[in-house]
C-alpha cells in the first residue's frame, strides 16, 4: 500500500480573473474550491488508478472536514488526525485567463499541538508496513520543528517502508540525511539545497549523481514546463513534455509525483513511470483547478512525451 502524509494540508480556492492588474479593482469571473496540500494530490492520482492508499496528516475545523469530504468523494481513504478549535488553512490561487501564469497566496496554517504530533506518530506506526511506500510532501506547519520532522522520517525508516519526499528548504536538507528512495525537487529547491548558481543541465546532472551516491535511489528534478531530469546511479533520463496551453500549473508537480509513485509501486520501469508522470502532469496543467486531471487525456499525451537517455 501507499501512505501519503500531508503535515500542512490546504483547502485551495481558485480565483479566476481576466488578468491581474495592480492598483485596480480586479473583478473575479469565477471561484472554485479544490483539494490542495501536495501529498493529498498524490492520493488522488493513486485512487484514480485504483491503487490502495491511505491519506493521513493533520487537519482542523470546517475547512478540514470539507477537504476530507472532497477527497473521499474522489475515492481516497482518509485517516487524518484532527486538531480541535483549529482551522485548516486556505491557499488562494489567482488564475489569469488572458495569459499563462498563476499567483498563489498560501496561509501558514494553525500551530500544531504536541499531543497531535504524538497522535500522528501513533497513527503512522499503526497504518504503515515495511513493504509500503510513504509519500511525505509539502512543508511543515508551526509546531512541527525540523527535529520533529526528522523523527517522523526516522519512524518510517524504522518500519522499513520506502520514503518518498517532495519538500523544500530546511525540510529537504533534513530529508536527504535519511537517504529516501525518491526525492522530487524543482529547480529552485535544488539550487537552494545545493547553493547552486548554475542553470546548466549538465551541471544539474552531476549534482543529481552526487545525491544518488549519497544513497537517494531516484532523484527527479522537475523543470516545470521544460520537463524533468530523472537520475539514478545507473541511468539519467531527460524528459520533454508535450507543448500545451497551460491553464493552471498549480498542483502539476504533485500530480507528476503521484503518477510516478503509482507506476513505480506497480513495478514499472523508470522510463515508463516518468513518461506517465509527465503525461498526467500535462493533463493537470490544462485544467483550471489544482487537482484536476484526465486519465484519458493522459493516455493520449503518453504518445507525445519524449524520453531520452542522457
Ligand atoms: O503544490 C500545489 C499546492 O499543494 C497547492 O495545491 C497549494 O495547496 C500549495 O501547493 C500549498 O503549498 P505549501 O508549500 O504551502 O504546502
């Protein structure tokens, strides 16, 4: 089974405008709540593909209940820890319809109580088994220090499950110490982690290889609409997505990870796993929401994804 852990989930509010104009009254054309928070998106992909998974993490209040209901409506089995008198945060995504590009405004979220952290650890111990994959995506809320984050990663390691991480900044720096099976940094996250100035892909490949040598089996560097570089000790893939008109890029990285995890969990080869990941992420980019994708469109996009050995 796959367990996804979202420590700081988010209820997303997509706000559609023609074009965001400074110092003006920007009239919204439409607004739509959606599922946010990163590892939640991975669970959506897994469930859409009929792969057994549980979504857990920390929720609160009416927003948390709405978010869980939205996920259960899409077939996700949820088992979140609930903190009373606290409200799961909202992320505001401004989607422009006259030009590509979105603006995302994310709330910090509530301060997580110590007993909630202990309850989450107990839950992880009770639901994770050694043959599972565990996806921990997103940042940490206030109340969860890097030390506590490290304890959660160590807990998964002790169980013997495969750790898959998608995070940034100090969480990513901590995560690589745990030698996860897979990490999926984007370009900015990798450059910050390794204090890189370069944007040369050849340089990136060398750095990814060093991360492989440090014990990280798969490093998937996301380059946004330019595609990705997938590195293991034995191989390096450069993947180019189809050209599309991007409607809302929010959630693409998370759906990409969901696609890769789904295929790897089923034992797919690396090339096919990340071909699928790229195709489903492309489908997501064409959609107006943050968690929407079409498996039918994904199958079509699979034919247009270019994968080559570097
Ligand atoms: O990656 C997309 C997304 O999960 C959005 O759905 C929105 O919830 C945002 O990221 C939250 O980002 P954060 O880094 O604050 O967890």
